C-alpha cells in the first residue's frame, strides 16, 4: 500500500486568531449575507424551472398517459398528495366529563380491532384521549390545588411571630 503525501497550508499565528471572524471590529458597511437571500445557483435553477415548467409538466403528463410508472407517480403525488395526519372517523362516544373517558378508550380499542382504524391512527387518537383525560383530572383532582386557607393561616402566624420577636427585641434595647 502506498502513501499519498498531503500538504496542508500553514497558517500564521495572526491568521489563527482571526478565524471565525469574517469582519473586522467596527465594520459598519456589511452585516454579512442577508437572511432569506438565495444562493446564485438556486436562483438560476429557479429561473430555469419557471421558464420551462409548462413544457416539463406537459411532458410528464404525456409520459404518465403512456404508462410510465415514474411519471404516473410524479403526477399523482402532485394531484392528490398523501396527507399526513388525515382525519379519522369512527363512532366514538361524546366526552363531557372524566367518567366518559373509559368508554372512549374502549371504543378506540374496538375500532382498531374491527379494522376501522389502523394501529398508527389509533395511537394518534390515544394521545389525544390521554391529553383529554389529563385535562379532566387536572380540573377535578383537588390534590393539585393548594389549601389556601392553611397557607394564609401559616403566613399570618409567621408574621405574628416575627412581630412578637421584633417587639421583644425593642423592649430589650429600650
């Protein structure tokens, strides 16, 4: 096996210190490339596509009509694209309160078992049901709510104790 020599440019110490800083300090002329500006190559390609788009589209449609499977796929992807997150329908019971959620879970499982929903669609609906269950639990469960009466009593007692300590301190000083 032979080795290939590779020579790398040697940078001076001054050049090393400037690496990553495209403009000198105090440069007010330019902030660099503006956001959203396109590369020259991208602009040329877009211009060519805009110029020739009608002919290319007609050619692809003609090939699709002739039976070219790739052309058919291209046309169908544009005419009716696959929709991510398509709506799903089945007879789910109405959820008005937390006690309605188990029936909704049961309905979802039955819809998956009957083939009305795919497992992937069922998983998406399951996430929605879980969020709904958490929202109902948050509204109903009093454990998450602080007992404000106890907190007020505790803070009042602390303030009274601090006042007594301050009063006793003033009597000692006087």
